[in-house]
C-alpha cells in the first residue's frame, strides 16, 4: 500500500514542501531515497524503536520511503515523525484517511517522545500557503507556529498521541496564541529603566530624542 505524508525542508527563512511517499511490498528491506543525509537515513532505527515501545511495529517487508522532490537535500532528524506516520498508514496500523491534510514533523526518541525541531515558523507559513488544514509539531514548537493565522496547529509530546489523533480524533489539542496580548506583554517586559541612568543627562537626552 502507498501512503503520502508531508513535511518541509527549511533553507534559511524559506521552506519547501516535501512529500514522503511510503510504499510497502513483499520482501524484507528498508530504503530511504530522495537525497537524504545521514541523519535522515538513521531515522529507520529511531522509528523502529519508537513504534515498538508503543505496541506498533515496522513491518517485516520491503519498505521504500521516497522523499520528493528528489533534487532537494533533506537534512536532519525532523522527518522522523513524518516517516513513522507514513509507515503506520501504509501498513494499515492507523487510519490514513486524513493524513495528507496535515504537515507532520518532529524528531523521535527511542521511547517515542517527540523532540523539538528548527524552522517551525517558516514551515507553518508555507504549510498555510500550500493549503494544509493543519500542522502537527512537537510541544516546544507550538506557540511559535501558532502565530500563523488560518492554520490549525497541534502539538504532541509522543507518537502515541499522534496515532490516537488519526485513529480516534483525540489526543491532540489546538494551540492558540493571542497575538495582541503577547505583544503587549513583551512591551511591558523590559530589562532596563531610564530611572537607573544616574547623573547622565546627555545620555537620557539622546535616548529620548
């Protein structure tokens, strides 16, 4: 069975959509193609351990993971969760009906914990532009991504929560950020006060004017 999940490659402040195509066929092997670096290739071991520790498994068949477009370098461990959910969907261990409506990214620990990633803001911006309904990210990245309006941002602490989200429609809650309140709090949260500038009338004059 073939299933597609989606993540993003980040280069500077720009993000590019990456389709992670997972196909399961007869035989026993595991391939990751599409210009992955070493960290992406090592995801096989992290995904296998994370799934095993939550009662799921990587099937003992030939698994081909294609990361498209193939001419863009895929770097880092942020695709672990993308690949893991693709494998579960292709092996019919979870409901794959709505998987392609969400961008999914996060590094997996061996016990299934989801670790933070870099570049979540450009990822969220691009996900909205690409028409995704929502995005699933590590808890630590939620508030940063949630500043993008018009995109449902869900945060997960472990892979079991993501599995329950697709199987049962539960386990994850949307992250909401009140931008006005956030910026007002930042304005009042200053590390200095002009009252601390003593006997320096010239400095005060320059700062104020």
